[in-house]
C-alpha cells in the first residue's frame, strides 16, 4: 500500500494509529504526508491529533516541525505544552525549554519531572535540584510530587552524592504516601549505593515485595563501590539471574580493588557460562591485566576480542584505550603504538596513555615527542598529561624544560599544578643532587610542608646522595604525616647505617619494635609462560632455586668483564650482624 493510500481514511483514531507507526519506524516521510492530510482536512485543529503530531516530530528528531505544529495549534492543552517541553529538554535545548516554561499557563508535575530528569541526564544535577525547589514553591502549602518526581530527584541526589538531600526526599516521599513501586525502589538502591551507603540499599532491597535483575545488580554495584567485595560475592552467588552487567560489575570491582587474579578467574567463569562480554567488560578485565601486570593474559584477552566479537569492539575507543594502557603498563610499547596508530578517533585518554607509557618505561624523549604530536592534533592536555610530561623530563634529566612545562600548565592551559606534579620536580632536582633547591620548592606551593609525596621524593634523593641533614628533616616531616609507615623508618635507618651512625640506627629500630611497625616485604617478579615468579630477599622457597643460583654464578664473570661494579648496600635491616 502506498503512503497516500494509507492515509485516505479519515477517522481520527486511524490517523493517530498511523502517527504511532511513524514513531515506531522512525518514518518522517510518512509523518509529513499525514501532516499534509491533517492540514487539508482541517484536522490540525484537533488537539488530540496535533499532540500526536508534535510527539511524532520530536521522536523523529525534527524539532523545528514539532515547534511549527505546536505554534499552529490554537487550542493547546497541558499535554501540548508538556510534549513540547519534553522535546526540547530531552535534546538538551534548555534555553528554549526555560523560555517555554516561563510562558506556559499552568506548569504541572509532568512539566517539572521532564525538565528535572533531562537536566540530570545531561549532567546538570544542581540545576535540576533548583527546579525541584521551584516546583515545590509553586505548589504553595502542599507538595507537588509523584513517583516520577521521586525517581528523577533521587537520580539527581545520586549525581551530587548528596546523602542528606536523599534522606530528606526519601522521608518526604514516605510521609506524603508516594507509592514505592519497583522503579522507585530500584532508583533508591542505586542512589544510596552512589552515596556510599550500601547498608541503606540493602535495607530497601529487603523490604521490596518484588525485585528484578536491576534491583540485584544495583545492590551488587553498591557493595562494590564501597569495596565490600565479600558481600558483593555473596550476593552475586545468590542472584537468580546474572546478566552481563552483573558479571562486568564484579570483574571491574575485583580490578579496582587490586584483585586482578580474581578478576581473571571471574572473566573465565563468565565465558564458560556463555555470557557475551560487552565493551565495558573488556575495559574492566584489561584494567586487571594492566595492574597485575600480566601481558600474556592481556594478549589473550586482546585475541578474544579479535576472534569472538564484532568489529565495533575493535574500534571502540574505550576498548582500544584499555588495550593501549594495558600494553604500556606491561612494558610492551611496540604493541601499544600499533594500536595507537590504528585508532582514528584518538581522545585525551588515548594520548595520555601513550605519553605516560613512554615516560614510565624510561623513554622520555619519545614521551615528549608524543606530547608535541598531541598538541598538533588539537587535543587539549589535562593534569594527567603533564604527569607523564614531567616524568619524561625527570627520566631525561631535563631540569629547565621540566620547569617550563610546569609553568605552561597554568599560563597556557589553565591547569593548576597539584602535589603530584611538584613531587616529580622534587625527584628531578634530586636526580641532579640539587637537594637544597628541592627543599626550597617544597616550601613554595600554597600547601606548605603538608605533602607526603614531595617529602618522600626528597628523602629518596637524600638516600642516593648521602645527605644526612636533609634526610633527617624530610623523615621528621614524614613521621608526623605518616606515623605508621614503616618504609620511611627503614629508609632513614639505611641512611644512618650508610653514614656509620649505628647508635641512631639501633635507636630507630628499637622504636619500630616498640610500636610493632613492620614493612611489607618487597619482591621482584618475572612472567614466563603466563606464570608469575616472585623473588623476595633471603627467600629460598622457589622450586627451581638451584638452577637460578647456578645461572647467577655463570653471569658474575661476564658482568665484571662488561665493567659492572657490584654494590652491596649497607642496609641496617639486611645486615643485622653489623649491629650485634
């Protein structure tokens, strides 16, 4: 049937049904033909059909025609105004939305719900809260609120992490008798989770007569946000339906809480259950591979993406960024650059990953080169970018360039340097044995002496260059800021030992023993065939220890021939005999 034949019948309900079909199929051409028929038959004066017409144009992304149909309607009712308000607000055209609201004869709860929801969705939660207050002011002595209002404002509170406002709204809704249906309860579970109160989310969950997969998943995410992984795992095991969102949330939770091995095991279980990963799933599991770090596992995930998913995931900027970041953190800059060069839509995160990757892997020159390329590509840097740039300067010993980049942050890009940026410059000055200048720099910024990272960098530099006076000064500040950090005491004790100050070293050790301070043992590791081998000082538990010792003995003479000078550090805690 041709469009002209389809609209030959005149009954209002038939034309309304045709307009609904246009909305469902996004058929703007047929919609305009129906509009023509309405004009010819004077049915544009029919408020019901005109409202459907406005709604059809808004859903078919033709706001101009929606506005035209709205203007032509002489007998506008509340639905006419609300349909137009919703059309503008959902598109983020808030200036036109507010202008329309100001001339609306009698805005109602639907009007405000639409605006509040859209403002929150488009990232303006404070403005949304302002309209909620205006909504209540208009009502006078009562409250203009329904369950849709509650859902919209609850989401606004979640966006602001405004726990007190959320409590007040929850109490108000209870007092005035708002129906706590499934949608309202799910919104509250999610909002309390985002405000860091999973116990409140759990309380609401337990009171619900009916739950769905969103209820369970929202509570799961609430536990994960609060790093309560034991509760999250227990809930996950009891979920009646575990969809890809729940699996992804658990994988990401493990990755964010430093449990990369469990994230990998969970990802494997997910695949075994036949759940198809999303782009966000790959981002989570690649983050786990990057933090462990295990490049072999990361390559397996990369291969899975290539083999088992559509091409969309291979070109998804979030997935590619996660892959680049994983390869950078695992030290495989060749693979990282291959992906970087193939990606067309590079964003700020992509550039930051590659700039920081080269800096962290000791190639400062390449890092600074990529920064210049980033600027040429008209991508605006942020504070993360300059962490990589300053680290590159530190690795290359580029002191004057480091200060130039620091000053350009605020002058050229409007970025205020933070503690981490200054800590890198302290490290750079320390590498140059400019310890006095480093100490002066710590005094300079507005935060004064209260900076752990900067004093830590200075203490490390004092250890390298044997500056006992400045080391004691830095350590005293660190002891005040971090009284329970055993690593700081050990570093100062090593400096005392190197200087022959054994009495001071003994005194410091006794102080640590009295307070029960113990430093977590550091270890080195290497990955071979997807197995990570750890090595700890004086640990003889490795299964292939004899082979390792034999190989080390074979390497001693070639290392000496190559000019390597063995340095045995006089460490107070490693050489106990020196104190006996």
